[in-house]
C-alpha cells in the first residue's frame, strides 16, 4: 500500500468511525441491552494506521505500439464514386426522411374520431349521478336536502 492509498483509506475509515460513534451515542446511548459497535471500526483504523507503506516503484512503461496507417484497397476493388450535387443530395435526403416505411414505431398516434375511454367513463359517471339524484328525490318524497334545494 502506498502513502496515497493509505491516506485515502484512513480518511474513509475516520469518517466512517465518526458516523458510527455518533450513531452509537444517539441510538445506543446508556442502554443496558444494546452494545456500541464503533469500537470495532476504531480497532481496524488503528491496524491500518500501523501498517507499513511501500514506496511507489517505477514500473517500466510498455513500449508504445506503432500506429499503422490504414492501407487503401487496390484501385480495381474500389467502386467509382461520382461527385454529388447539393440539389441531388437534398432530394435523396428528402426521400429517405419522408418514406413511410421507416416510421418511428415508438411514437403514439391519437385518434380523435371517436371518444376515448375516459370520455365514455365521464359520461357514464354523469348519468349515474343524475340517476342517484332522481332516486334521492323519490326517496325523500320531494323533500329537499341541505345540498340540493329546489324552488
């Protein structure tokens, strides 16, 4: 373990011991049944503190691998590429982006032609509310309640 590694471990263990000691004081306190556990971390901290460190050894760096330049295939294997005009490139891009067979399947489409399920549920709840109101009026023999007064 080098000096830097030891310093990092000691800092971490010191913070951990501080948190555990604080928790022992808050949770365990003066309890007769519970035992504090921070002393275990303190013992491990002292062991790491007493361990000897090694000086960093100079490691021989591996020889750099020469970077090879890419080799072009022979001319007879290369397809001929004709220069493309700007207008031609724009037309090809427009054809690719507007083709319907490459539509994004992750997008949702909304169909507003028929009512959605939530709209149907709302109308059903409104109908039930009206029915309950009528039943309440019939059961009350026309008496008005606090919430619904008739004139």
